[in-house]
C-alpha cells in the first residue's frame, strides 16, 4: 500500500512537467525601470517579438517586483515573491489583442550587477532574472532583462536595454491525456481499495 502511495506521489509530481510546450519566445525593449529597496517597476516597454511574430510594436510588457530580501537595488540582491508581470498584445502580426499573460514573481528573483564600473566603457549593467507563474498557476515565464546605467550605479531610474522571456504554455492535447489518465488511475485505485 505504501509503495502505491509513493508511486502516485511521484507520478503526480512528474506529470505536470510533461504538460508544457517548449515555449513561446518573447523579446521586449525600451521602457523605464524605477525602484528602490522596496521593489522594482518597469513601465513603457514595447513587445518586439512574440513567438514567430516580429514587429516594432506588438504590445507591451510591464511588471512590479516584491521587495529585496537580501542585498539592495544598487549592488544587487534577491527579491521576494509577489508583484505582477503583465504582457499585453495589440492584435498586430498575429499577436492576440489584450492581456496575453498575467502573473506574479516567484521568490528568489535576482537583481545582479553584471559589468561593474570598468566594464565596457566603464558602464554598469544589471540583469533581473526570475520565474513568474500565471495567476491560475498553469503558465510559467522565465525572464531575463538587462539594464545599462552608464558609469554610475542604479539610482532609482534606468532604461531597459533588452528583455528576453520564455512563456511555457500547456499543450491542450497533453493536458487532456493527463486528465483522462488520472481519472483512469483513480478508478483502478478505488477498485483495488474496495476489494481489500
């Protein structure tokens, strides 16, 4: 009986991983990041690539993060979960019109200084990397955004140099197979338990 429970637990943990497609690549640029140790906010960033759609303005990407749990906005650190992350399409070049994705940052997103003063032309670059989960938990985004400050450190406002994200969307066929498989498995277990 214990073996069956362990097997079912492992199956329940492993199957959702198979339900996600390889992903939709997203690229954005422009916009202004503002913030301090209470969190970061990006506004005005333009969507340039959404999957196979490419254009000068396919929509927008905006977010707010949680507060820093360690480190700080100037030297880098780790962010709490929460905030928001929203991708909105404008209906051009095959991109959906309206909110494409809405979710929250997971704990552990990192704000890192990549090229401290003395890097290329003495400019500082920062990278924000983390995972965002949709509000219903079904869709995941991994995101990496790069910001360049010039020769100083982040002082509360910075322009976005580039942003790359991958949107992992569940495949409907895989999800339906998963659902029918789990229903069948539940029936088998129920039958075996009733015979015991």
